């Protein structure tokens, strides 16, 4: 079904992955700032938890990036085989997120987590074969 | 300090795994019915919102988002993400044992790699200890 050129194919896949990484890191950063949702829900109920999340500008920015990624994925899926587009963008997102989580979220991405990111990245790609 | 998870939190991670892969499968099925979308006809993306499979996929992904955010509020991104990949394994196993599809050796290798990857992080701490957020928190 692939009707796009290789450059178009990889440009759309990269766009999906880059916006997905931005969305993941922004929402994860927002959730870290907001704190444990279980605690918030225990104190101020579900409405309080929803309010805490939806009033965070960082979270809203993350959702914007995720929405962009979603529409980029819909666009990509209609032009590129799903067996390439889905695993390729997912694999790239896993690797990109490991880098971005270390860089921006200062997460302790130790050897175990790097290995996990690499194994999952390769595994997701192999699933499409 | 080692962060471990309660059974209830493992249930949230299970919801993250299942809703993501089921939602993606529904979306992919729906978009196959909608047909190719070109840059010149982006309006077709809005028309896709009328396809029941796409709508069901979006609903599933909303459920995914709620559980994903909950997980991110008590665990690291690099801890939660590999578990989302475990959903692909579930789908592959379902297609093998329920739909009786053939799972190629490549797929089995992929399943093995993902299971190992998830095992690596599941054994470790779920959260990087950070000093309490200071004045930069808004």
C-alpha cells in the first residue's frame, strides 16, 4: 500500500516519533510536578485530580504535542504500510524517550533501562516481521 | 531508596498495556476502511471521526491516557514506557491462540526481546528519587 517516497515515508515517521517524544516528556514532567494522583484523589476527590492535571500548562502543551503526533500517525498510516509505520515510529519513540527522559526529566536511566529501551525498540520492530 | 509497586498499581500498568494495543488495533482497522488521506484532502481526517472503529479506538485510547497519566504520577517515564510495549506481546499472543494466526519466528524473537526489556525495568526501582520540588514548581 506504500504510495509515499522513502523520504516522505521517513519524514512522516520521524514527525510521529518526535512529536510523541515531546508529548510523553511534557506530560511526564507535568505529572512529576503535580505529584502522586492517588494522594491528590484521596484528598480532593476525582474532580480535584482532574483539575490538578488539566490546569497544568505543561500538561496542556504535552497534549498538544500528542494530538499532533496522533494526526501525524493517522496521516502516515494512510500513506505508508502499517507494518512499517507503526513499529518504526513506536521503536523510535522508545529510544527517543530514553534519551529525552535522561536529558529533560533527569531520570536515572541506568544500564538496565538503556538495555530495556534497546530490547523493546528491537522487539517492537521484529513484531512486524 | 527502592520504590516498589502495590498490586493496585500493577493493575493500572496492566490497563496501560491492554488499552493501548487494543486501541491501536481498532484505529488501524478503521483507517484501513477510511482509505488514503493526502495532504490535499486533510478534511478526510475529520470524516474518519465518523467511522465507528476509529471512534472505538479513540475511546480505548482515552482509557489508556487516564491510566497512563496515573502511572506517570508515581513512576518514571522510562519505567512506564516498556510496560506499554508489553501490550504488543499480548496482541501477538491473542492473535496466535485466539485468532489462530501464524506467528513468525521474527515475531517470537520480538516477543522475547520485549519480555526481556520489560523484565529489566520491572526488577528495578520505579521512580528516580529527586529532592522535593523547590520554587521552580508551578
